[in-house]
C-alpha cells in the first residue's frame, strides 16, 4: 500500500488582506506606522502625510501645488494639512530669506513624540550648562557646637498597692443661647432687579385680591404695601399671577393667625430662579471667496477658505528635511 503524502498547511491567512511583497531596490520611502496607522486622522490626511514624507527636501507643498497634482479640492487639502499640523507631523515657521522676503518653512516629522523629547532634552542641557557656568561655590559653613543635654531624672516609682486614678472627660458644654440673647435679623424680602410702576401696581392688585379666592388671607393696607416688592420680584422672574397666588395661599396652617408673616416666609423661601438670558443668534454671512453661507458675528471667509488662505502659495512654502 502506498503511503499518503501529507502536505504542510498554508501560511496564508484564511481571511483579510494577503501581502504579495517584492523586494524593492529603488523608488521607495520608509514611512512610520505612527502615520500610516494613525486612528485619529482621516485617510486623506494619512495619504497626504505619506506623500509629503516621500518628497525630497525643498519641494513646494502649498495648497495650490498639491491641488495641481491630486484630484482633491483646495479646501480638502488645506483641511488635511491642518490635521497633520494638529497631530505634530507638520510644523510651520516663518523665516526671513534673501531680498527681505518672509517665507513659510514647513518641517515634516516621521516621529513627533521623539522629536519633541529630543527638543526638550536639548533645551534642558542648554539650561543646565548656563546654570553651571553661573553657579558660585559658597564656602563651607563653620561647625556649630550643640551643648549636651542633661539626662532627665527617672520618674518616681508608683506603689503597687495604689491603683491608677482614671478621670472621665468633662462633658461638652451645651451651646444654648440665653433668652436675653439678641435674635438674628430676618432675611430680606426679594426685590425686583428692574422695578417699575406697572410691575408694582400688578403686584399690589394681586395681594389685595387674595381674600377673594382665599378668605383667610385678608391683608391690611400696610401689609400689602410691605409685601408688594416680594410679589413684584416673582412677577419679574416670569411667574404668572395665578401661579403666584397658588404658591402663596396653598395649604395654609390651621388656625392661621398671621397671614402676612406666612406670605413673607413663602415669598422668601419659595422664590423661583431668575429667567436665563436668551442666547444670541449668530447671523449668517456669505463667504468672500466661495460665497457660501456660514454663521459668524462679522463678515469674512468660512473655515475652509481660511485654511486655504493659510496654506496658499502666494508666499514660498518649502518642505524642510
């Protein structure tokens, strides 16, 4: 009987991508996975960053130069450049070149974290060298003689026949005010922020009419005059008169001896919060470049067009190694 040949299992994965790699000897660039597998950037930014890192030093990478090569619009390319700059793969600085002109120098980083650590280490080394050169060696201080302390006398022995005395702690004193102590003043009655005669008139009419719906709350003229600012503060905060009337007269105690005092307490304790200020609406503007609508307090350009202007090719924009 012939022996069956057992074949080795294939090393190719059963699903997913299969790499068919050919050894390259020219025309290639080494790209870090920090860029090619970045999870917080768009694919357009990753692809543009890969293209920039494959370019030689001194090549122009402005928006118009890149838009002339790739099919993406200037707005999308400007947004991708800004995205690379935000994550540290690009850094733009302005330098003065020949002829007194100011050029934008763009530096490309394949490892932003390592470049930042190297810059911090260099700055620390320079600061340490400056501190070492400016240090002055102080003379050694003279020794200080400390007098010897005499040994403390030994405690007298306690007779074994006498048990130790344990004292109970004194009870804490009770902080009870005396009947003759002055009482704290009552909290002030609410007062409207913008008082006006119509507001006070409406509050006075509401207090004077409480006895119609709640006969227990029959107030004197003096009580109405004293409580009017508190009711005006409620009305100023957007509470309707019916709601104020219910909040002040609902479920009174039995018997009700002092209706004015109860109304004053409820006006203070149940005061509603002020009405929040209205959020201003930002008006619509037309972009000066693309004529699209965007919200802004002042006219000008939209965000995409501002990015295009930031990376425009009107000034030299060179790629630094």
